[in-house]
C-alpha cells in the first residue's frame, strides 16, 4: 500500500512534491489505515551517469539527493520507493539499468530506498531505437509471445532479482513488465499484469479484465481457469497498476468500483492522486478500513468473478476465518439492476450473515442468497459469513 507520483504529476515533480505527499499521507490518516510507501517514478535522474557509472539525481529536482528524501520519509514512519528500467533507457529516455543492475541496486540501498520498480522499456537488442516487443516479432500487448523477447526479459529481471538480494537492504521488487509471465512470481514481490491504466472507465475495465483471474471469460484467454489468480499469494502479488481514485476521470461510484475490485483481487493499493488536495469523497474511498481489510487479508487469496454474467457480475474472495468471503456485486451496464449472490456459489450451506462494507452496515442473516439493486457502474461490497 502506498502512493506513486506518476498518474497525477507525471514528470513534473521535485523533492518537495515527494515530501509533501509523505506529510499528507500522515496528516490525512492514510498511514494509520496501512499506506506506507512513497514512490518516485521515472525522470528523477540526470540524462547521463557520472564518471563512475552511477545514476545521478537531477539537481533541479533533488538538490539534496535521494538519501535526504529517504530520511524525510523515514522520519514520518514511511518508506521510499524509486524507479529503474531493465533496458538501456527508461520509458522517458533517462539512463536504463542494463549492465548496471548490481551497481544501481547497491546505490539505492545506500540511499535508504525500500522499494524498487523496474520498468520494461528499451530492452537491450543492440539498439535503443525501439521500445516494444515488435522488434523481436511479437505484439506490443503480449498476446503473441515471442520466445527471444521472453528469454531476454526473464534474464534481465533475474539479474535484477539477484542484485536486490545482494544489495544488503530489504527492498520490495516491483516488476513492471506490462503483461503476466509465469516466471514473474519466482522473482518479484509484485508484477504488472497489464498495460498502463488511464483515468477513464474503459481503461479501468480493460485493466480489471487483464488481471481478473479467469481470463477465459474475457477477450484475452492466454490463461485457462482459474487464470492468473492462481499465481498470486503472500509475497508475490498480481499488479493491475495504480489506482486512479481522485484524479477526476471517473465518477465517484466508478472510483469506488475500482477500489473494491482491486481489494477483491488482493492487488497492491498504490494511490496515484494528489494527496495534498483530496475531496472528502476521495479520502473516504481510499481510507475505507473495511475494504482495505479485504485487500490485506492474511490468507492472501486473489478473488475473481464467479458469475455466469460478464455484465452483472459477482466477484468473490475467500477470507481468513471460517466460512468467510468478500463479495462484490458489480454492474457494468448503463442502468441500475438487481444482482444476486447465492451462498451455494460461495461453497456455503445454510444461512449466512451479510455486512455492507461501503454503508458500514450489518444487513442481518439471509437464508440462501442476497440481492442488491446496484447502480450503473457501481459496486456493492459485502462481507459474508456462513453460519
């Protein structure tokens, strides 16, 4: 759980931006409900390395260096993340880490970094001119895997995995390879399963479906049931990219839907909004402790869709505790509609108690099922405990 500057600030940020985000995470109460990482994304450094081959923080953005920012963040009980790339250039064309992985990991450790995101741009193929897998005969979105690209990609991330292990500091390893490969859970603590999310309903749905467990229900059926959910668990999480809650491109109910479904999928909750200027609705959404508890449940299971319908959907996640499940009733359609979850679909027999996690209200005991009228593009989020 944490925050990243990219979705809102892109490359227009400085040390002040990062430090103000840390302050806001504390003052808003977000730290109290579990958020802890303050992550710096692409374009934090100079366009060239120094004479020793080290990455150099951009002096206009970080006049006191990264270590000073790490100290500031740590003093507030938080942790600092930083960005790198496996290729010869980052996505914004700053120095990549290819051939410098051990050097960069050791440098980050010396600065007090706690989290390293390693992107997938400009891989080493003898040229820095191309930025996607089409250079090796595959497709950009990964639906046509290319063996040469996959091998090079796995090799590069293996080198990074080993570099972080050897750096002498505990650092989260976030693989940002834009699609899922079965080797990623053996190397990373979290791994991007989708292309970059955008702040709109269409992109939200595409990202959800790319990470949503049984992908045979959707357009991209690279993985049969139960899909990529089977590869997630404690210490290695499927990552459908950052949250867009608070950035203005979706309605309040759509933002609640994203937050709810990220929680059902046990996804990293990385905020992407301006923490220093949040509406009451945004803060209420991202600080809902009951929904966060679903995401952070210690059993660590990624939930997914269990309904036959792909428009009026039931998503479910098994939680720790006897006969306990989180359920999201998700309406993709343009009008309000009734959606029903049956206890038999959750593997329960007999009655069950129901709690609405957005209304913070116990709904009582139901004999065999529960039906809610769900507004368009909204989610009703439930905790169901079998009796």
